[in-house]
C-alpha cells in the first residue's frame, strides 16, 4: 500500500507527513499512559518481584514506518509473544507481604491505547486483570494471557460479574478442581475505575472456582457472581485462587451458608439494601 492510499474515514486522503505526525502523537499518549499505569501499580501493589516478559519497559519514543503504515502492522489481537520486543501485554508478579500473604499477578497492556488517536472515555480495552495465588507459579500468567487473547479477539473487554468456563483445570494437566473463573472487584483496587491520560479502565480480580461453585452461581437470579464471592469470603478463601483447594460444597455447613447468601441477594433484588437487611 502506498502512502497516497491512506484515507480518513470520510474518504479524504491523508498526507504522509500528517499520518506520521498522528503516529507520533499516538505514541506520546501510549508512553504517558504506560508511565501513569506503572505509577498507579506501584502505589497499589508496591515494587514488583519480577515481570514477564523481562524486557518490560515504556514503549520506545522512536516511530517507524511500521507504526503509521497499516500494511506493516501485525495482528493487534495478539497479546504478545514474550520473545518479541514489541509487547502488547506484560504480567507483573508481586510477592507476599504482611498485608498480602499471597502472590499477586497483574496484567499491563489491556488498557493501553494501542490504536487510539486521542484520549477517550475508555482506554484501550478498558480493563486490567489480577489473579492471586498462594505460591509463585507459572499458571497465573498463562491464565491471564489466555484471557487477554479472549478479550482481544472475542469479547472486547471484561467486567465484574462475568463467569467463564475454562473447559479444563486452571493448572493445565493437573487434577485441580478449579475449572472456572469469575471476575469481581479487587480488594487491592478499591476505586475499581482509574483514569489514565488515554481514558479510564477497570482493575478487576479473576477468581478460580469449581464446577459445583459455578453451578451455584448460575442458579442464582441476577446476583450469582456476588453470591459465590460472598460465600468464598465467608469461608476464608476470599479472592485467592488455590488450585489445590476442594469445593466449598464439601463443607458440612455449605447448604446453610449458600442458602443464607442467596436469601440476602433475593432481599436486595426485591427491596434494595433495606430488603437485604431484612433477610439477615
């Protein structure tokens, strides 16, 4: 494709110099967004222990023909090959501390303005995702990259309330009972929605659940995801994805607990907070 073939949406041809300048401005926004998100992560999680890929850094200020010639661009739906320098997605790993006695893995790239020409209400795909695990492992980054691919190529974003069947254990080739995920508000990100130079994004937690737990969530009208996260909270699992744990349905008090939580959701659905209080 020749530069003379570039056109705006209204059919007007783009001058090659103008097209390059647009790419320069877009790259500036990409870089400023990277730095803003990096600072936010430091404020929320502290210093990361390591990152995959190891070459995690702000995008280069150098703009090449690949950045403004559509014929040179690759598949923007690829979350990034860890061996490539031009990354679409990184996963930052944060080790345990006195306030977070578990490993925390956070994506960086889903909300990047890869194709935006100007700030918008939503930055990139509008979210970044978190997984918490009891010990350091490779599977959290693998799950997050799979979800990123799913977002890039199919759903466009992910928000609290979403439930996803993995069609296999959360740790590949294992006997883990966690075979599903749900998305919810992260305890470490109390504001949930954050602003970057390119727009806003949500920082959400992804939590592994068993088939029985998913079945319970699916059985609850409207508020199934809230119910299962509330059940996990009440038994001390909270937002941790522990591949070795058993289903909460194996507990002796499971039926009573799940029924109580469901009554709370039913009360809220019919009477709001007052209805929930009445259902206590």
